[in-house]
């Protein structure tokens, strides 16, 4: 059995070695042309959070007034992605995307740190209990997460704005905002939170109008559920997402030189993933996102996050439904990582 597995790995190594760019982790990933040209919109990834010290991470970008409330009605089941999701509407006519399962809490916490640092996020809220009228008798996914009275437990709600225009997804390796300090800061922030699932499908571009009336292409990471756990994929979903023990044990900075810094997230693919060659190659190719980051850009992100108070950092985890003990544990790790970055 061992010899057979060793043979598979040797063949895989040969395949990867002749695949252009598959394992060249030092390969430069330069910005490509804007993926959605022709609309005259400026590509925007970040805006200066001048009020970072006063931002309320308990409620996030939506604020207290826009949090979900009232009676919710089932609209449809969303079968895309890997996590069970539903579309619901509240009593005010607002449509929400409900995510069930282990990604609900870490995604809400992660969105708070992105917003605090000046990156764009959608309005996310966490509810420990959500009662939805009109639920079907059986869901295709997540039925085990629905109580007998129709109540959903520990869910994330993402607001869907009327008239919002999603243009599509964007690529980490080819985009109009790559190579900037802010783009590199985003790469660092993914490592701070151990968000390892950095496939392009988890990124989104929206067309919005700035207050001056000119259109903007807003670039954001739209799926943050694989955060605050391990540095990469594991067979245990509970360890790889929102797991304090795994997050505390995980590595952060793996190498630093005079000019560059390497991070542990996203990590090398696991042995299990070698059995699926396309997935293995894809995961291996993602490693560059956490490597060869300019030291000055990593320090910049650390100093920016360093303006957050300990209470603000704890608020991000309270917003995600974590207990006070676990929230304090997550906050301690985050504060330690911020300090490491600031000291570079």
C-alpha cells in the first residue's frame, strides 16, 4: 500500500514539475487588465478608515439600525457553494442570504476586521436563533440544522441590496488592483485570520456609484467562512473554521528577510488532496498569496490594525456569537499577530 501511494506521489510530482507556473511560488503575479472594461468605472479595493478607532465592530458596516429583525419568510433554497444557504425576506421587505453551518460565526468575525481596516464587505450579522415562516418540509442541504419548530440555529445573514449589480468574480493572480500596498495588505489580512480558502470564486466585483456620481468597480472577498481555524484544508470542518484551539496552534509568519515576509496561510495541500490532482495543483498554486509580501506593506497593515482597541477586537468575536471565553481567546491571538506585524 505504501509503495503504491509513493508511486502516486512521484507521478504527481512529475506532473506538477512540468505544469507551467503550478509550483513556482516565487513567480511574479502581476496585475492584468481590468476584467470588466468598458463601463468607465474605477477599480477600488480599499478606502482610508480615518475613523477606525471609533468603528463599532459589534455591528460592522451595516450598523445597529440595519441589523435584521422582525418576521422572516422563506423565498428559496440556494444550492450553490459548499454550505447550506437560504434566501429569506424580512417584514420590511429586505432580502437576506442565510448561511447555516460552521462558517457562519467565523465569516461574521472576519468581515468585521476587513471593514475595520478599510476593505469593502457586505453587511453581515449573526443570529443564534432565526425562525423562518414557510420553510419547506425538507431542505436539500442543512435539514439537520433545522429544529422541529422550524428555528434555524447559529446563522449568518447577509443583506442583499436592491439594485446592486454584481459584475462577477476577480482573480488573485490577475486584477487591476494587484501590486499595490493595499492589495498586499489584503493578502496579509487573510493570513492574520487564517482564511485559507482563497479560490477566485470567493471574490466578487460590484458596480456602485460613488457619492460624486461616478461609477466604481468595488473589489472584495465575498466568502470568508474558512477563517480562524487551521492554515489550510483538513478533513475536519470543525478544526479548519472557527476553532480556537486550531487557531492558537497554527503558525503565522514562517520566514522574514530584509525586504519580504512569508506567511503560513494558505498552507501546502494535505496528503489527502494529492488524490485529486486538479485540486492539489490548485491549492499548491494558492500558496503564493501568502508569500514574498513586501515587509513594509505587512508592517503597514499591522500598524493600521494596531489602531484598534482590545475592546474593538473582542467586539468582532462577540458579533459572531462566540462565548466570552472563546472570544477573548481569539482576540488574544489576533492582538499577538498584529503586534508581530507592527514590529517588522
